[in-house]
C-alpha cells in the first residue's frame, strides 16, 4: 500500500471521527440551549405570577430552605407539565437548585462558593470559570449565558455593599457577606469580558494547629512566633500572591493578649480576630463624583489617634508603608503587616520603594534606617509547586552596616525533592543563630530556653507547648 493511500485512509478515519465529534458537540449545545431556555421560562413565570405570600418566602431574611424549594418546585412543575420532555426527570432537582441560585444566590458560581474544598473562584468572562482546589487550578464546566448575565451577578455582589462598577470606574475590590474577598474588572479594561476573582474565606477561622497539620510550619516555629508576638516584636509577613500571607497574619494575631486594644486596617476586611477589643477599619473608594476616598494611609494616620496597643495593616502597597514604619518606631511595638515579596531581602527592597512612593524626598539611608529600626522579623511565606504553602524563612532584621540592612535567618524550610505523588519533601530547621531582640523577651516576661535555637535543642520538653 502506498504512503499516499495510507494517508488517504487515515484522513478518512480522521474525517469520520471529526464528524462524530462535531455531531456530539452540536447535540450537547442543543441540550444546553434547551435547558437554559426552560430555566429562563420558569424564572420568568415565578417573577410574573408569584403571590404576595410566595414573595415573602423568597425575600425573607431568615429563609426556610424547604419553603423556598417548594415555591420554585411548584412553578417548575407547571412548566414541565406544559413541556414534559424539555429536560429529563433526573435533571429536575438540578434545575430547581439552579433557579434557586439564580434568584437568591450568585447564579452559576453559587455551587462553587458552597464547596468547602474550593479556596478560590476565577471567572474569565462568561464561558470560562476556574477554581483553586488543594492549591491547584482546575477548569470547571460552569458557564454564564453571556456578558449581561455575568454583569447581573456582579451587580448582585456590589449592590448590598454600596459599591459600583461601570465604564468610568471599571474595577472594584469588595467582599461577600461571609468575608470572602472579591476583585472585579470589566471591559474596556478586561478584553475577555467581565472577570471576577473570589478569594474564599474559611467558614471556621484557621488556628495554629491547622497550619502545623497542613505543614505550613512546625511546632517549634509556632512557639517562637507566639513568643515574638507576646514580646511585642514588629513582624512583616511577606510572600507572593496566594501564598497564604493573610491566613498566617490571622493566626499569629491570635497570640495577642486579650487585654490589648487592636486596630486593624484593610482595603477589604479579611482579618477575623478572636479578641474582644478590636476596632476594624476599611478603606473607601471615591464616589461617583470622584470625592470621598479614604485610603489605607489616611486610616493608619487616624489609627495613631485611637490609642492602639497594636496596629495591624492587612497589606502595605504604597506610601502607607512610611506611616506604618513611623508607628512601629513611635511606641506601637508589636504591630503586624504583610507585603508582596519573593524573599526577605526582596521585602526590604519593596518597603524602601513603597516609602519613596509616599511623596517625601527622603535620603535612601534615612529610609533604610527607619526600616531596620522598625521591622524586627520577616516571615517569608511561599507556595510550593505541589500547591502547599510553607513558611520558608523566619528572618531577623538586624541593623545597618555601612549602607546595607543586615539580616539573619532564624528558621528556614529545606526542600529535598518530591515524592511519587508530586508532594514536596522537606523539613523545617533552626539555623542555630539567636535573634538579637531577646532583650525584648525579657522586658515583656517571655522566656525561651537558651538551647531553643540550636538545631537539635528544645525538641523535647524544653519549650512551651501551651499554645497547642
């Protein structure tokens, strides 16, 4: 058989496969169109024909799930009797849930938000929805009808918050009722259609025990961080996007004693502190007239007049870094914040750049002196290739030598490879170096044994496990 004949036969088979594939795709599209059509008809009938009693059931603050389902089922049954073969019997329950999400929830993505195994939902236009599950991205079969449908869901997110989004203000940061963080950006800035990124909030706040069980840190590191917070050490948590900075900040803030007054400052309130005496502040964007904006920097300045024992800034991104450093240098020891950076050394450079963004023309040496005297400790968090989050460095910021800020690692994570399942293999080790701020431990009545920082020291009963 000639090569040309073989290619011809192969091409014939390929054409057959393509025809079958195209036929299946067309059939799936037709079924999807029929499903969406019947869903739209039921939704429309509910809106047009529901009684005042049914309206009270659907709009009640304390909704009864069974009553809501009964109302939707009634109208679903009516439409199904008119068109009995529109959807299969097995899809009726799914249809009712979809309509319920459409009317009372966030439409197609509501089921993703209800799934506790999903930590992030990413909508890239109406037809592409991704999720993060166990630290890894997954493509889903969830879809919106079109851009208009997606914009309706966006309005449903923003309306209760008093936020707006339109062509003149095409991006916004917000939060859902459960505290989950939302970023929305729409055309003309987004070329794929409206894009939504939702960082889900854990229904139950994570504890230090959770971070230890997840492998983010070990017991010895947790004990050290607890001691640092109690000793009023100024801490910066740095890391890349999605590395778990806010989660770690939440956990270590739980070590702050109950008797202290804490002021938290964020763009969108994510921190959930368990202490009683907490004042939560949130920045505000400009209104439709371009007025009324309250920035993180404004809130940091105001917090200094609120008699705080501790100031916690969710994240420093700009000129507020200078105000935060000055607060740490003027009696607000034990303050905490986060910043985007890929290493402890990079975090110091980022802080320097952010201070320069404050608009004050300060000499570089003066900025570095402010940083070295304000920040005592950097916790570097990273997202490993297998999706897990690790505290890769706990680094002390020491002092200035010539024109350079010196640092030393107290703990670090050493990765040795990956197992057959792709999970990272490694361990946390103390470097054997003692931090220079141990005098603050003594002043605040916090004790750690001398051998605690040795590579094999303090591994039995030599350090305080009461945090656990």
